[in-house]
C-alpha cells in the first residue's frame, strides 16, 4: 500500500463531506494510505494572498513545515481540495524561487518552533495520484458496477491544471486526466469544452450576478451536451454549481437540474460501495433520477438541508488601510 501525507483542508469536514466520505470509502480499495497532517490549519483559501503575502504564505507554510516534520517513508503531500492544492504548491514554488520570501516566512514559522526547506516536499492533487500512481489499469480492475449509460461532464475547474509548476497535467486548458478516469469507470464522458472554466469562486458572496453568469455557462454547456451529471474534483466548484443552481435558475429564468458530484463518489459506485457511504443525498440537486437510469439507487436525503439564504446583493466594502477613507461609505 502506497503511503502519502494528507492535507484535507476545511471544506472536507463541512461543505464537501460527500467528498471526504467517498474518499474514505475507496482509498483502501485503491491501495493508498493517507496519513493526515497533525494539527493542520486552513490554507487561507484565495483572498488572503491578495492582502498580505508574507502572513498568507506563513499560514500555508505552517502546513508544509508540519508535513515535513511528520514525513517518514513518504515526502509526498496529497490535497483533495483544489484551492488547498494550489496554495500549497504555490507556497512551495515561490519560497523556492524567492529566497527573501522564504526567509521571511521561516522567520514567522520560527515563532512556533517550525521551519520549512522549500522543495523538500512533493505537492500533488488527489486526482494526479490516482491517475499516475494507482493507474487506470488498477482502477478498471476494481470496477464491479460499470457506469455504462451515464453521460458525465468532467469538470476540473480552474485551479488544478494551472499554473502547472511541475508539468503534471496533459494540457492547461483541456486536460484529459479526469476524462480518462471516468471512462475507466465505464461512463460515457462528454467532450466538455468548459472543463477548466471558473465556477465563480467566492464571487457568490462578493458579486453574485457575475457568479450566476459563470455558473449558468457551465450548466448550459453540460446541458447542451446532454450530460446526466457533472463530476468535479473541487469542493468550491461542487458547492457553487450545486448549492447556487436554484438561484442561478431564478436569476436567468432557466430550469437546470444538473446533479454535481465528486469524482470519488462515482468511483465508489463503480467499485460497488453503498451510495450512502459515498455521501449521496448531501447534494442539493439530487442525483437520484440520473443514477437510477443506470440501476443505481441513491438516497434523496441524508439529513435535513436548507437552501443557502442570501441578502440582497450589495457587495462588500473595499478594505482600507489605517488613516484611509473608504470612498464607498
């Protein structure tokens, strides 16, 4: 069994519980052992890097330092969340390329008795590990319930394939790794042209109208290609396109009903795992009908859920420095 250091990230315990549950259900089948980083902290998501680089990279660097200290037989850190993967890889890359930044980050880490030598760990996304370490032949050998007849739109999102510091992906704009994995599960994979387009990220909170347009484009494209479901590798993408699909429909007077699933959930189904153990039923747009078409019974609900409520979109005030007047006030 191959061993990796695992950085789960915040979403896996909250909005992406189905991702976490399905990963826990299949990692033994794949022969991979994930040792969670002890005392890990939030990676800072995306906004913090736009405010102050040194504290932001110190926040990320703390996870790298903890992973390096914990590393034994493996020096590979695996992240399942796309934003976490990008932040960890970016911090390692820029600390390597910019000695002054590395020095400042390590000065901050030293306050907690930590340090990190940039380049001493390998940062990889879960999909990369499954494709290149586990291998498609192994994946095929584990399939007991092929997803034959299920049309899937492979949605990688914008943060995994670029910037590709280590050249791990087949193409920055149209990578084929997720397509190949889904085909190995027996699914009918559509040639999804928006597979690396942005889902809107946190624009659902800052500029909802912009976010709804980005979500609409994804849904419309998948619908035009007659996809039954969309499969993603990113917690943010899954949450946005799933949880805000109803609001997008109201905004544009559309009627999309596209289930947004994690690729690990579909892997679990193909491996014969009970859908309840894979987190089915947690999605807002239910996959019951789509999965039922191929003879897979999934729960409609695991626990009560409510659609996210939003105040009237007004945007957030711009941050101000001490002594500066906010002109929007």
